[in-house]
C-alpha cells in the first residue's frame, strides 16, 4: 500500500509539472523571441521603376511609357503588364537570409565576374544593377551581388527562375475573333 501511495504522489507531481510547463509555454510569446536574419538585397519602390533590362541567358529590356511598358526590341507590341509587374515585385524586394561574404578577394569563385544574369533597374534618378552568378547546387540558391556593394548573397532559385523567360512570355496575345463575328462575314 505504501508503494502505491509513493507512485501516486510521483505521478501527481509529474502531472502538476507537465501542466505548469504547458501553461508557461502557452503564455510565452515565442514569436517575439525569434530573431529575423532576413537581409534586403534590394529595396526599391516598385512604382518608381522606369526601366528594367535583363541580359544573360535570356535578354529583354522594358521602358515605362506613361502607364504602359514597352519592350525596346519589339516596339508596337502590347506587353503583359502583369508579367512585368510580377518580375518587378520579385526584383525590387529581393531578400535573403544568407549573406555569404563581405569584400571577397575573387568574384570568380561566385561567378560574379561573368554573371549568368545582369539585371538593371532604373528608378528615380538612379540605376541598381544586380549581378547573379553561379548556382550553389547543394543549397539550390544562386550567388548575387548589387554592383557597387561589397556583399555577396545567396538568393533563391525561384528568384532566378523568374528571369528565365523568353520575350514572347511578355507579349500580350491579341484577342481571338469570336465565332459570331466570323459568321457574319
């Protein structure tokens, strides 16, 4: 009987400790304790952008004419505003949680001496040039740097994949004629 009382007291104490631990964890705001290591590679107001050019594996160059985008190599074509807007959303707020190195001795280690992509964003009265180098295949991320900065970052493969688009991707397709219009001819 004495053995059962000891076991009961031990179980009761464990229950009280578990309940106390639960309430302490429940009332602790864990989000406030987390530290964000996100670093802004670019921080550009998208509305201030007047030009965007990408050179490298895929190349295209857009200029804002009033409220519309024009691709300089194919003037007269209607451009999908949403496609350019989506690309700008990615590039103007390019973030990472991995800053690799400050002031590297050799940019060729990262492929930044001959970048896979060079992105030039014209905004306000300035230009921001983003250099995108080699892929780190282990992490599935790309080395990147902003021209004039001495920082090398790792950015997501998703950000780089948004650049891999043929110019046709940006061209607005003409609306197809309806059957009723064809039948009346």
